[in-house]
């Protein structure tokens, strides 16, 4: 037994004060095998998570890169430690240095770990929020807003921790930059205004992801994403419009989804004088009740609006949850109304004007 131990501790290679023994080689080889095994297990776990639709393709790839780096870095460090090599000198090698701040290899590795680890934490938080939304434990728009707030908060903490770790004083930086920020404030006030508006929207939740809004009476769209400075809105033409968040706080905004999912809309039509108004009312109600996307409660209602110049004017009012695509519903109703009027012999008049010509004597 003693001979075996002596044989394992026998020096194979000697360089200055360093001795390479068989024990160190075996230990380093074991560390390499363990590192490879950990990488394979983590990759298999991420593959199962992706299959279970817990992770998107982008998230799975990002997490796999993070795990690969952690595994590789840890394996390399412990491999050299197993060989008896002093790794602290390599990690403390100075890349950039000043009187107060020293940036070395260790700080570079910490930068990546904090950046990648923060992204990993955000991915996990996103999965948690998505699961709660899918389980109906939290409303979708509320979940999106809360996730955005938490995400920005996590990034601020991560950046602060890293700057403090390399020697930057956050308090000193804010104080020294205050004069500069005041000078720049006038030039980039719109930029900060959008950011402040974004924070107000995320906390106030007067508008949220999934809401259908009408901005300044010009554009109707569904909010797809609310970021810190801008928001993405998809229009009825399926065009993504990026608007600054200040528009939600400065301009007139109509939120069709604020009070309820059902929204009332109307279609106007005129019939010829002398038409059976009760028949017209019944045909309009039938056209609305036959449409699958129009709500039965509240029931569609017909208003006799006015005696027009050339027609009797009616308005069909109805409720629907498909307010974003309501123009298609209105078009369907007009097709149906026209068909029913033809079958019921109800005439839709066109404007008529009498022109009197007088002969000058």
C-alpha cells in the first residue's frame, strides 16, 4: 500500500517548484469527466424544459450558452487546481488599472456571470408569470406590466452590484453627473419624459398589454408591448406602430377595454319613406343576432334616429368582444342587411334633389 502511494506521488515532471504527479493527473482527469457529465445532464434538462413548452427557442439557447460557460469555466479552474497550478495569479491579471479602479480577468468573468445570470433570472421570472397567466391566477395585461417592472428592477440591482464590485461608487457617480444631467436635461427632456411616462403607465395601468386603444382619434390598435420608453401597437391593418409612452399621458386616449371586454358599436342605414318601420327593425335585429361574434346579452337594439332628407334613418347597436376587428363585423352586417332588405322588399334610397328651372321672360 505504501509503495502504491509513493508511486502515485512520484514526480513525473518538475519545473522550478512545481511537481506533476500521477495523483494530480488522475484528479484532473476525474474533474474533466465530472464537468462533461454535468454539461450533458444540464443540456438534457433544458431539452425537456423546451419540450414541455416552458422555454422558448431563444431562451433555451441562451440558457444553454450560460450553462456551457459555467461548466467550462468551473471545469478549467478545478482542472488546474487539481494539477496543483495556482489559478489566482491568472484571475488577478490586470487588464485596465487606475489609481482607484483595477479591472482584471476576474472582473471580466464577473461581468459575464452577472449579465448572463441576470438574464437567466429574468427568464425564470418570465416563466413564473406566464404560468400564472395561463392558470388564470393573474390577468394577462397585469402580468405583463408586473413582469416589466420586476425586469427593470432586477437589471438596476445587477448593474449596481457590478459597479460596486469593481470599485465604482454609485453615490459619487450620481453626484458628479448631476450637473451634466441638468445641462443635458433641456436637450433630451423628451427622452426622459417618455421614460417617466413608461414608469407611470406600468404602475398606473390605465393602459396595459392587450388593451384596444384609440389615440388622438386617429389610430385604433391593440397594445402588444409596453417598454420603458416606447410601446408597440398593432393596427387593424396588422402594422406594428411604435409610439412614445408620453402619447398615453399627454394625448387623448380612448381605452375600449378599460371597463369591460364587451364594447358597443353601431351600423347606420336609411330606408325609403313609406317603408314598414317595424319590418325594418326586425330585419336589423335578425341580422345582428345571426352573427356569431355579436353578443346576445345585452341584446342588439335598433334606434329610429331621424327623418332624413331622402330616407328614414335607423341605427343598429350591438355589443361584441372583438372590438379590435369590429370593422369586419360591421362589413358582415351590411352584407346581411342588404340581403335581408332585398328579400323583404325594403328599399335603400339614394339622395335625391329637385332642380327647378325658370325661364326668364
